[in-house]
C-alpha cells in the first residue's frame, strides 16, 4: 500500500483547523452567553430567576450527558437542513458546536462564580446597572479562567473533530481511518497522532501563557 503524499496531510490539517476554528468560535460565543444567563439567573444573582435557572441547568446537564458519536448521528437531519449535506468539513461544524456549547457554558459559569462577590456589591453601591456590572466587573475579573476554559474546550474540540472524521467529516481523523486503519498503514496512524499531540501541546502552551498574561495585567491594574 502506498502512503498518502504530503498534500494529504496538509489538506487534512487545514480541514481540522477549519472545523475546530469555526466550531470553537460558535461554541465559545454561545457557551459564554449561556454561562452569563446561568450565573445571572441563579439564586442571589443579578437577575435571579429560579425556574429559568433550573430549567437551563437541567437542559445543559442533559446535553453534556449525550456522547458525541450519538449526538453526531442524532443531529444529521439538523445538519442537512442547515448545511445541505451530512458529509464534509462544514457539516461537522454543527454537531461539534452543539457538543461544546454546554461544555464551555459550565466551565465559564464556574469562572464567573469565582468572582469575589464583594466586587459586585461594591459596583452595585456605586450605582452601576446590572449589564454594566456584567461587562465591567464579572467578565474582566473572570477573564483568566474564561481563557483557560477556552483552551480546554478547543482541545476537546480537536479530539471530537478526529472522531467526526470517522464518519466522513474530513480532517486528520478521516486520514487516520482511511489510510491508517482501513489500509493497515500504522505509520500513517502514528504520524497523525504526532500531529494531533503537537497541535494540542501548542494550544495548551498558548492558552496558559495568555491566561497568565491577562491575570498579571488584571492584578497590576488592581494594585
């Protein structure tokens, strides 16, 4: 069996980056919005709404409990309706985004919950409106944790994108399945693993460095 040319690796890497990039943008944006609603509507929150909070919390827990491979299949009609096909890189964006939205929402909710309540009360005493408190206090104070959560979520997205490749989504997962598994080319499987490990390591390093830099700036501005 012939090994895939370098162009195959480059195309697969680009497809993975495209899937992960677009899906991460959607999932992090929607997940952060959901986390803000969950935090604000919690008992004692800025917009305390017990029933809404419980309903959203249950929905998030249910969505997080569904394995990605099952979600991938269950969302095929939705994917076809949105993208027009269930195969290819763009088709994978729908289930990838749906899978990571509740995941990041919980991480972001925890980060928002770790903000010192005294800062919120001080902002209220200064006459800031609730949306101003969210923008000027909660989000800036929680930013290092939010960035750390983004890093974890993007890495989880890479893992899920490799799984999506097994069902025709393209990317490095598809390359590993078609050449490494179906054609018994263990070298291809190993090389794909090396690429994925390098990609994850780079993202982890960049995310941690950015979070530390933001944390130092935040601490410096407070000092």
